[in-house]
C-alpha cells in the first residue's frame, strides 16, 4: 500500500533568482508565501513520483538489460573445458563452436597374444571353445588341464599379469624361463606384479583349474610395469579420437593413430601433431632385401628412410605376436633389430622357414620377401597342387623338380595357411584373409617432427543450453567398400558376412555398427541391419536395387572388437567463446584468417606451381576464364581457377570436368575470393559429377571474376 502524501495545496510565491541562488541570510525572516511555494513544490514532486512508479520499475529493468548487454559485448577470454572418455554435458550461453586446444596420445603394449592367434597350447584332455579373440571357455574332466602360452620378456623388468577368470576351482599363474627353457623361481599368482630375474627370457602364462568344471578366461593382459592397463591386442595407440555432439548432430574426429609422446595443438584452424613415435605397416610395398641365412630362419631388412631410436622398436607379427629385440647375436627366428647409420634406420627381421616356406638352402629374392610380407607362404607346388588344409606345406628349396607355389597365410587354421588359395604366379597383392594381418612396427623417432593432422571437421558446433557430448575412439572413417548384389533378393549389400560370395563387400575390420554409407563421397540412406554368423554379431547395409558398379561406396563404422584397433582415448581439452562479443570476434578472426590463407595459397601457387605440369580444363555452361589442374609427386591434386559468367549460374552447374585420376576421395570445397578480397561461398570438386561445380550461386555476380585454389589427395 502506497504511503499517504503530505498534501500542501497553497501555491505560494516563487522566490527571486537572487534568493534561490544565495539562500536565506542571517537576520532574514522567511516569507510565508515563499514557504508555501517550497512545500507545494515538494508535495507535487512526491505525487508525481508515486503516480509514475511503474515507469521507474521499467527504467530499472532497462538498466539491468543494458548491463547484461554490456557484459555480453565485452571481449571475454574463451572458456576451456576438458572432456573425458564417455558421456558428459556441456552447457553454453550461446550457439558457438569449439576447437581442440590440447590432446596427447598414449600407447599400450600387451605381450599376451589373442586366443585365435594359434600361439596358445592346450592340454589334450581339455575342451577349448574360442568365444571371441579375447575370451575362451574351457571344459575339463580333471584338475590342471592347462591352456598356456610362452611370451618373451626382458630381464630385471617389472611386469603385471591380469586375467578375468571365472569358475569354481579356476586357477591362473605364471612362471619364468631362461634362454634354455629351464624354469626359474616359483610360480606367480594372477593379478599381480613382480620383477623378472636377471636371466629371464620368457614367461609362461597358465590358464588352469584345480578340479573338473567349466571355466571362462577373458582379457589376458601382460604389460610392463607394476600397474594394470586396459586390455588391448598387442600394441595400440589412440586411433581416430572423436567428439560427438548429438545435440547439434555434429562431430569432430582426428584421423590417425596417436602414440605416447604425440601432442596435438591447433593454429589458425589447422591441427598439428608433434610426433614422437612412428607407426608403420610392414607389407610388401616396402623395399625389402635379403640379408642373411640362419639354421631354420632367414633375415630380411628394409631401409625405413627415417631416423629412429635403436632399442625402442616393437614389431607385431602377422598373428599378433610381439617379437623380441635380438640379443648379442642372431640365433633364431622371430626377432628384430633397428640399426641406424648416417641418421637413417634399417629394420632387420628374422623369419622362420616354417613361416616363409623358404627351404634351408634357398636364398629368396627381394620380390619373394615382398610376397611373404604381403601374406603369402612359398611351397613346393610339385608336391601339393593345389594346396589343401590338413598339414604343413612342403618348403621350396630350389631343388630339381620343385616348382614354386604360393598360398595365403591364415593363423586361424591349424597349420597357418588357407587351402585352395595356391598360385604359381609370384604374388604382388596383399593377402585379403582376415586370419592374417601385416607386420606392424612402432618405434621412437630420434627427433620429434611437426606434421599436420587430418580431421573430419575442424570445429565442433555447440548449441545454446545443454550439449550431450560423447568422447570415443576407434571409429573407422570413410573406408572404401564394394557392394554385393544378390539376384535372388534383388538387393545390394555391404558387409554381408552370411555368405562367402559377398566377401568382397566385407569391411577390413569386423563391425556390428555401421554409422553411415557414402556414394562417391555423398551420404546416402541405406537400411542398416544386424545379424549373427558363427555366433558372432555383425552389421550390414542393404538397399533394394542393383547399384551402379561405377559408384565408389565408403562407410563409417565402429569395430566389433575395439581392443584390436585402439587404446582408450586420453582427455581432450576444448575451448569455446563465452559471450556474444567473443563469438562474433571469433567469427571475424576466422574470416580474416581465411582471407589470409587464400592470399598465401594464391601466392604459393604461383611460386611453387612452376614445377607442376598444369593442364587446362574445358570450361562449360558459359563460364569464361580458366580452371587449371595438376598433380604432384605425392599424388596431391592442385586446382587453380579464375572464372566468371555473364549470368548468375544455377546451383550444381558444372564449370569444368576433371579427368580420372584427378578426382577427390571425397567432396572437396574450393574457397573463392572476389577482386576486392571478400570471401564468397565456394564451389566443389565433386567426385560424383566428375568435375568442378557450383556449391552456391550467392557468391556469383554477373561478369565478376572469382578466384580460388585448393589441394587434395587424389582418389
């Protein structure tokens, strides 16, 4: 309730300006009319304030709003947030974009092989079922029906063994052996660590039992150190770390594998990696040469072309076995050594004759070594034509009457090779069976190098309010696949694992979750289904018609067994703008940087393009100017263009066709600039239409030239 006003209706007489200025002086007697005027004015002012109270409230609200706007227009520093593996909620005050500011790699080395590697040995009385590469079920009729494997270790080194073992009477232990195979010391228990003896050469892991029953063993992990590590297969870095934002439908993925010591940072929209560790696939594409011959093994070597740290090398064999570094001298197969001279490293590998198929007296050629590292085993084809499962292949020794043959290796079979795959022609293509993987090398670089990181999106879109972010790893991105057409169902399939007829459509890694199908780089809608084959789940994509065989299909998918692809990701630090002014300023900076990049690229195009064989494209649909393209020695395509048209073109208008061999793996944006330097919506190097097309017509003005340059990896 408002206060009662002190009314004073007598108007009185306003004092003179002199009296209002100087005030009452000593000895003066205030006039009654002057006092009436003063009290009346005070009453009127109070009445006005009370009658207009709502306006004062509005004024206060307006003042608060102005204060909020002032805060939003102040240039605040970006907010940083560290995201961990899994799901989390990030709340923002505005629509914004996030950039990754810090990410470090990691490496886990698990010396224990997978159960399907062919390296485990069982007690004849036990019944073993391999449920998955990392899990078995063992049924026993008595105690100590052991499933075991021997693993090479280093002396005087701490190790930790961990196994998930379930069953009444289950037993897991391990013991040391010296170079001669003699037992050292006492048996050690599961889920514990200890330091190997000074003469230790190997550890035997025993999965056993104290009485009859059914037992399961899962995720056998043997790692250096005193603490357990997350289970992985052999050696894994962090592969394709990803941040998903289902709230906006956006994602950011770093492509590649990031090992311990690798550090990712961002500079002007481009991500870079300080790479401390090199990972290489050791297949037949490398320049292998024959090096030496041992009693039951041979040695091959390859010049790596880079400088590595001797003693840091770790090599994974085709069956997942991690090979030890050779001691003082070569004495057996399945050993490695990295040797550096003149800042260039050479890798040496000893391979058993039973693996290569090279007989004791045979000296293989460089191309025959390459065939071995492509996944083929030599054999005497005169003794077995064609090879069939059921025994060891006879080795080729170069003797009279022998014929060279080759069969695909497959470590999931009893004898390590696949029947009915024989050929008399020296293989030059990689073994495509999933029971073989190429050798892999991981080693420390003598000096870290800085290199760009390819990413699917460089920023992550955030929406105002809550963003349900998900951090993961191991996603396979844009893998090229073939579609298999089933004439009976009139349906095209990708990854149809229920029939060997569709093996060409299978993904390189088993998957139970296909995320997206692409046709010539463009996302398309296919039905995604889930089935089981041989007790193992898989995902497939299907569409009810026969697809064009000239279209290149690719997919994004998640591996069925992530542990065979990646280590768990480390935390990822992102930053985003906290208020409106910061968001606007960041957008302005991005535009300025883009203009600078265009100018630098155009300058470099002129400076560096002199050594390229530039070809002139044929302009179509009324475009004038030029579109030039060239390919460098690294299979990168360069496109430089300056075009205009008398009328504004329609969207998807073809500007120029690109020949085969110059098309991108995926749709590529070509940024454009006008003569005044303003950035305009780009055109596309579009694989599906086999040329350069308009992405948007808003950037075109009749008879005004647009300039652009782009570089991308050729498909």
